[in-house]
C-alpha cells in the first residue's frame, strides 16, 4: 500500500533584524529565473541531469538551494506529463508571480532555538547575502517546532520563503522519521468538511457517491464568547485601556484554542470509524480568491480561525495514518447536491436551511455543503460525480456552553440533541405561501 512520511507544514512570519525584505525579493526573483530556465531547457529536449548541472553552475543561489528549486520545477513538468492526456497544459513561464525559494535546513537556511522560547533564523537569500531575525507564529506551530528540535523521531526539513498578503513568511516542514500516512488514492471513504462560525459539518461518502453517514458538530458557545470578547475589547479601546485589551485578547485566544482542540478531537474520532478515509477540506487559498463567496465567505474567514481548525483536524488524523486533501470550494454552499439537478443559486440557501429553488430538495445547509465538498473532490480526481438522489437524516451534536477548560474530553458529548430533519421532503409545517414562493421561483428559472 502506498503511504508517505508524516509531514507537517508550519508557517511563520519573519521579524527581520539583519538584511531586508528586498534581499529576499532578490532571492525569489532568482528562484523564478531558475524555475523558468529549467522549464525552457526541458522544452528544448535537454535531459534532466544536464539541466541540473548547467542550471546549478550558473545560479546565484547556494548549490543545494538551486537543486531544490530545479527539483520543484521538474516536479511540475512530471505532473504535466502524468496528466497531459486529460488535457493539462505545460507549466507556463512565471512572469508576474514570484517563485518560492526552497532550502534545506543547515544549508540554505538555519533555525536557532533560544532558551527563552524564541527562534532565530538565518536565510541565505543569494550567495553571500544573509537575512537574519526572529520567527513569529502561533503557539501551536512553535510547540511543533520545539518537538522537531528536541525529539529524535522528528526532523526539521526543507523550508520555503514566500511573499504572501504583503509580508514575508517562512513555511517550514517537519517530518516524523517512522510514522506513515496512507495515500489519498487508496481511500475508501471520502469525508467532506464544511467549517462554519458556529458548527462543523461532516459527510462521509463512498467512491460510488453514497452517503455512509453525516454529522454536524455545533459549538455555539465559541461564537457567543467571541462576540462577548469582541464587545469587551471595543469598550476598552474606547476607554483607552490597552493593557487590559491585551489581556482580553490572550484570554479570547486561549478560550477559542481550547474549544477548537476539543472539537477537532471529536471530529477525528468520528472519522476513525471508517475504513481507509481521506479528509477533504475547502481550500482556503481558493476561498479567499473566489468572488462567488463575497461577503458571507469573508465574514466566515475572519470570524473564526479556519486554518487553525483545519490544521488541528488534519494533524490529529495524520497520527491515525489518515491523509488530508483540499479541494476548490466553488459553489459548495449554493449548489443542489442531487446529480439530476445541480441547480446553483445563492438563494438556495437561507441561513441553516438549504432549499433548491428548482427541484425543492431540502437539507441542513452545512451538511449539504459537506456533501458538495466530496462531490467536488470526486470530480477533481475522476472527472465525474456519481449519482446522488437522497441524503440520510442529519444528526447534530451540540456542545453546551461552559467555561474555558470545562466540558468532557473526547469520550463524551455534552449534549446529543439527535435532531432529525427530513432531508428530502418538504417540511410538514411549511405554509402555503412558502410553497407558492418556491413554485414561482422555479418558473422563473
Ligand atoms: Zn435541485
């Protein structure tokens, strides 16, 4: 069975003390030149060993860094050859985008853990030019980095310098020496996740498109507490109490962090009941760039540490050998999941209720979105979506509000509401006016 080493990618901001962002920019431009040169020589029919030696000799990066950049570029070409029968194009030259500098620990870059918990970095931006300073990042990422320094089982691997959202960042990979994670290509169960401000919805489906099970974990207390913290902070800003404001900020972060850890534990546990699962998240990068999502999506992205929750889930799952993947989130919240219909309309969704304006299909909006995440993944992997007509009843699990650090551990849920909703039929309580409304909009389509 295919598998790979357990690898984590940690992201840090760079507080630069020696050298500058301009030096890093020069390094990334050189990386881009190396990448385009590799691409050009391949197109001219050079063999790959020749490309490597020529490009490395002429580059302004230390040899090891150039080799890694060439490898990354050749990897893109290989992916193209693997997929060209499906209509994939050749990698195009990078013109406006920058290309990441890829470096080996101890060669192109080096990290130095200090007694006080800070981590210094040194990056060789180009031959002979060093950029130095301190890393900045989340406590989780610093914890994992410390583990990689101290635990013999872990190793600090390659890192990439990237320029994102107007700042310079370092993405460091840490790898476990023995632990393996299954290949997503062997997955038997595809678990789609839809993360929201107040809940996370999961749908586990087979490759044939049948829903094996689904669940919605609600955490309204996180939303409520965040709003409370937010109001508190606003009040303090007005009163000019900046010291207290910082305390509240830390309190809020710890509270949310603690809650999200508990939720992610429940999620990972729920997933562990399936054989050979793969977890599929919506790609946050695509989410940010997608116009389709507009304000609702922006609100979601800023209202909850999505990246943190996704990471916690994928980290816990990786320890069980379960792989994770991301998919383009296009229309997951608006599209009707019935393969016969697939009507896509913003108006299909009204808060937590999804009702297809064309066929009348109804469901819990977030659970349905999780189903669409799986459908998008199957479509990306195999170019088709197996037929889906109905969905099973959705089960919701609600965490009652309790103080930070309270609540049971992963073995119990605070409250199992067991709410059953009729996923496929029109709700009995629905008024005639609403019925008429949906008929009217169906006619408009
Ligand atoms: Zn429909």
